[in-house]
């Protein structure tokens, strides 16, 4: 078999594997509290979320990445923090801020925003390929990739903290 | 002698009836505020669920102020006024953990009391439980803070601005200071209450009239602050 053919077959196999894994990612099931449309609106790719724990108002994304599941933690005022404010907050806890890069070793927390003036969400890496987060009042969920959210919801991954 | 005994008995009976009626009225009034609070909390929880179903952006939000801005029932708690404050504190203290509802109640308490504890690093809070702790400290210190401001070398305007930051819990103690002769502090009262247009003190003696007419309304607030 020529080398070109091998490369094409290899590329097709990898694509099939990736598409298959995404399709097989658990997605919506009977444990979710709200309609499927609520969750699909938050991610770039429909069903890119897998149930980890129940929806609850007991804790939010910031509490979760800091290790708590019984407090709603919000150190700011009425507006979402800017990236600088988030960096300052994380620095106070001993974290160092870096530009976003998926799979970057030592990453503890990933921050997301629709712009650097509007940080909306934080998650933590499950490993180099998956991230876990508490979605506001919604469930705690796992997504494929560290940057799974749509621009109309949490926005892009902007920062990692180590 | 028999007649005066009759009169004495009649007066005693009337006193007991009056006392009992007032006590029952107070109990009913207090129960009414507590009942309204409980009903509002249930409605807030239901409204959160409804809002989430209608607006997924709210569902995904970790910012508690987003929920307060979208849940109308929170304003009903604020409208209960300072009499709701003890019940808010109790609800936060007695709840398991310190979740979103605790935080929403803390925001409501700050709106009622017209304070912003986060502005000062000494009274900063980031969860409902943390608010409750700071709130208790704030209330404990309010009477002596009013005293300290009144006796300080600050200008009158600076004193009034400083008193304003103490919010509604300071009012009974500002009243005390005015009654002691510190009339220049009176403008802090309408400023805190947001009633600069309705509470006038353009004529000498206006403050005394207002205090005479309104002082007793703040007795339960004073008792609440002093209970800390």
C-alpha cells in the first residue's frame, strides 16, 4: 500500500475515533433535572457533557474548583470579574496565572469568559482531554476538551491557573 | 371604700386586657413577618427553577446577583423592611451549608439595611455564612461606632457620611445622639432612610418633633442591634 494511502486511512481512522468518542460521550440522560435544550445551549457541540453529580444550589463553579460542595462562593459584587480581578483572587490563594493552553501540565483551574472584562466560569481539568465543572445551578458535568463552551454562554477558555 | 375597691378591680381588669391584647397583636405581627419570609423563600426557589427553564444563561450563572436581578420575589423580602433582618439572619444560620439561597438572603439583608459590607476589607464576605458573621460583628459595633463618629473631630458633613455607611441599624443610636444635643447629626437619618424630601428639619425644633413622632418605631430595631 502506498504511503499516501496509509496516511489517508490513518487520518480517517483518527477522525472516526474522535467522532465516535464524542458521539459516545454520555450526554443527556434521565438524571438531568432540566430539559436537554438548557445544556445544549451552553456547549459548542450538543451532548458534550456527562453527568457527574446532581443539580443543586448548594455550590457553584468557584466553590467546586476550590474543593467545596456546600458553599456558594462569590467574592465580587454585582458584575462578573475581569480577568485581572480573577488573577488577583487566584493569586491570593497561591495560584499562578498563565495563558490558556489545553493539556498544560500542572493546571489546576481553567477560567472562561466572553471577554477579558467578563469572566463567567471556572472548571478544573479531569485529565489532559477532559474538564469538570459545576454549571451554576445545574449539574456537575464533565466535557470533552478544556474549551467546550459556546460563545453565547460561558465563552472561551482564557486563562489557566497552576 | 367598697366603691374604690370596685374601681381598682375594674382598672386592673382593663390593664390586663390591654396588656394581653397588645402582646397578642405583637406576636401576630411578628409571626406575620416570619410567615411572609418563609413564603417568600419558597417562592424564590420556585422562581429560580422557572427562570432556569426559561433562560439557560441564568441556569449556568454562578453570580448570585444575576439571580437577585431576575427573581422579583427578592424585592418582597426587601419590602418587609428591617423587621425581616432577624429572620434573614436566622435562616442563614440554620440552613445546611451556605448555598445560593443564603447568599440571596444576605444580598436582601444588605439592601434592607442599606449597607455594603464588602466595601470595607474588615467586613468583607463571600458566602452567606460569612455575611452572617460579619453582620453580627457590624451590629455589635454599631452603637459605639455612632458614638465614636459623634465625638470625633470630623466635619459635620464627614460625620453624616460616616453615619450613612452604618445604615439603618444606626438610626436608633443616632436618635439618641440627637436627643443628647447633637442636632447636627439629624440629617443622617433622612439620608439613610432615603427620605430627604419628606423629612424636613428647616425649622428649629423639627428634629425633636420628628423624633417624638418616630422614635418608638425603631425600638425593636434597637433591641435587635443590642442583642448582638
